[in-house]
């Protein structure tokens, strides 16, 4: 095999492996996340969004999706164990 042919072959295999890992690496679907404004005792639900990784992205996406949040919203979702989990602006995760 020539060098160019070897390089092309390796590049093709790499593309197939990366594509497969991106396709099969994703567990389930997006999770419904509720966005709240206010304190943990008195709050208003602003809206609901779909988030792939809520533990990492929910609060930020709530605040960028809803203008009413004014960067003050926190988020809640149901985790894989069926428990209601929330995360506030400081990154503190708690059960509701």
C-alpha cells in the first residue's frame, strides 16, 4: 500500500469509529426541565424546556431561553430514579 492509500484507509476508519461513538454514546432522549423564578419557598414556573444533560445544562438553558428569568431562574427535572431534582444558580443540587 502506498502512503496516501494507508492514510486514506486510516482516516476512513477513524471517521466510522467517531460517528458510531457519537450515535451510540447518547443514552436516552432529552429530559423535560421546568424553569422557576423566585425562592425555593415562593416561586413561579416560567416554562419548560427539553435538555439532554440537565445536571450540567439546565440552569443555563433556562436563563438563556426565557427572557423573564433575567438570569435568576433555577431548574428542576425528574432523574433516572424518578426523583425530582433541582439545581439553583450557585450550582447546588437538591431534591424537591
